[in-house]
């Protein structure tokens, strides 16, 4: 057994000013809708869209908590409940926009690992489908909104704005009695009015539709966090993948012992962490003496591992797929 145990470190690095290659899907698949949502104006309200085609909605203001079924047709989603109630809406990348009146929340968002900060929200936004209508949120806490009004004329109004969690409050003319609460997530703002919900997209942070080469900004990358994973034996990190819930899955290899022939007995080690790198669970696949080479998250939230089982001296020196 190795007398000098190895361990490995996982770094999460934030690249500043770098344009990453992003591809936009040509059609919305069902997995886009699956997940847990909150009402940004009341985080105690929840909406769950499950892989088994069931859904659950809980709205404290309506004293409602019920399970039903959901179905998707392109971007249109329908929530069907046993009492005959049906909610319909539109699925976005990070939100569901339901159509309704009264106490029914119109905007439901998938919460990120932390609410947006002021510096992340500030910027210029264009109304989806109407690029000549825009909103500028300045870092000094003021804003200007230009939108078409009566007679299709472009009108501008200014005021102050305040970020609070997943909500931005607009104060026209600085008057709090005219306050308007707007849901915010990533680079999108969701304005709900009498005729539905409008989406305003941050122009400087909108995802490109074509692959672009990374352009260095001259600023060095920053380490957001680092974690050491150590069994006390010889450990090697094989790969890491960011997951849909914001956490990570790490594929590693550990060699805790040798056999009677002096051969090492590798064990595949799978580690699941949260977004901060704290271990939620881990598992050793010791029964197969395997070497994992690749891990992938499956559509049901599980994982699949591919690898090899090494041969042994004096026996089969080949490798079996695992």
C-alpha cells in the first residue's frame, strides 16, 4: 500500500469577461419545464413539475395545495387538477408564466443558488419582441423605462429601483405609492400587467445563438471555492460535471489496498456535492474493482458510469468494459 497517500482538490473558477460557447435549443423539450418553482413575491408558494407527469401547486393566499397532471405542447403548458381546475401558461428557460387573475401568481421561477445581486441586475433590458422598448437600471439606483403607450408613441419615465431577493421594485418618480414589483432571474425581468406577463431580456448578457470563441479580457480567473477530497489512501480525481440543481458530481479513483500478488485494487468513487462543494453523499464501487472513466447525469436525476475492470497478473491481463 502506498505510504504517501494522495488526495485531490476540486476548484470552481469564475472566468471574468470571457464569452463562453453556448448553443440555444431549436425546440423546447419537456425537461426544460421539469423542476421546482417559487413565487418570487412569496417564496412560501411552490410549484413542482415532476418527471412522472404529475404536478403540485401550493398557494397560501388561496389556501390551495393540490396535485394534478401536466402536459406540454411546444412552449405551452397546462396544469390539470382533479376538481376540474386548469391553469395554462408559457414555459421559459427559467420560469413558467401562468395566465390568471386575482391571487394566482403569474410568474413562477426556478430559484438559483443565490438571489441576484445589484451589480448582476443593473444594465439595459429590451422587451421581448419589441427591441425599441427598453429599461435601463443604473448602478446608482435610478432607472429609465421607455415603452409604447397610447397612440403607439414611445414614452419614457424615470425613477428609483431597489433589488430584494428575486424581486426588483420600481418607484416611478421616486414615489413609493406607485411601486411596481418585478420578478428577476438571471438576465430576465418579468413584468405582469392586465394583459399578461412581458419578458425583458438583458441585452449585454443574452445567450448567443451561435458558437463563439472565448475572448480573454485580460483579467485573471478567480477561484470561487476549493475543496479537498481525501480517503486517507491514494486518491485521484477523474472528472467533474456541473448538475442541473447547481451542484456537482465528481468521479474519482481510490486505491486503499493491494492484493496477495502485490497488485493494486482500484475502486471507483462517486461524490455528489451541493453548489458550494459540500458533500451530500458519496459511494464506493468496491465490488467490481473497477476504474470509472466517465459519468453522466440521466434524465431521471440519477447517474450512469462507464469504465473498465483491469486484468490481474497471472490471469487475464486484458480489460473488461464496465
